[in-house]
């Protein structure tokens, strides 16, 4: 069973750790270095250190989420980095909240069974060539957009229309 651990920044602690049957999590005094040990070797072999470049031996990904379809579509980028939404009418995408400078975000827009749905976009969305694309309007069609954020705007870095 997985263990949940929460660390809080303190003013007196120089080093915090949690040790369990499955290993150890260490937060160093700089409050930026987190090291995960597997517990299988004496002294703790580090499995991951968030301040060190590393190669993962298993797939790392963002869980795909679904945005709520409504007249104005809200997008909390911190909870929906990779997401989709099925349009049941013509929609407006509001400015995403909680964007991070340097973050990449992806949205798949799906036409419902009727199709012919359109999208308009808040001014924070910046498009290649300066113009938002026209969605594929065929029933059940899928269009995918990828953006890079500067923390304020979403800059299009890729699109795939009518993915099938």
C-alpha cells in the first residue's frame, strides 16, 4: 500500500525524512532537494533526486483529464495539463488559470455526435500565424492543440486537425 507523506517548510529543521517498509523520502535543508530511496540497500540507494538530471526506466506521464463542457470552458492548467473536452455547442475557451512559465499543455477538442461546433478563444491563446484554426466540424471529429506557457499566455506549438 502506498504511503502519503506531507512535508511542511520549517524554520528549525535542517533535514526531514520519512522511513517506511518501502523506503525513504528525504527533503534536504535547501527545501528544494527531494531524494527517494528504495530501502533495498544499506545507506539507501537514491532512486530519484528532483535536482539531478536522470533517465527514467518506466514511462512518466500526466493523467489525461476531462474539462467540463459549458458555454465558457474553464481550464485549470495545474490540474489538467493534458485534457480533452467534448463540445455540445459553440464554445468559448476562457483564459486558463494556474499556468506555469515553461509548462506545456495539451487539449483534445472532440465534436459531439452532431458536430458543426465552433470554438472561440481568450486573447491569452496565441496562434501560429496569428489566427486561431477552424475546428474540424465532422461529428465525433478530434482536434489536438499543444501550447507552451510563459505563465501568462498560451503559445501554440503544435496542432493536429481531424485526427482519426
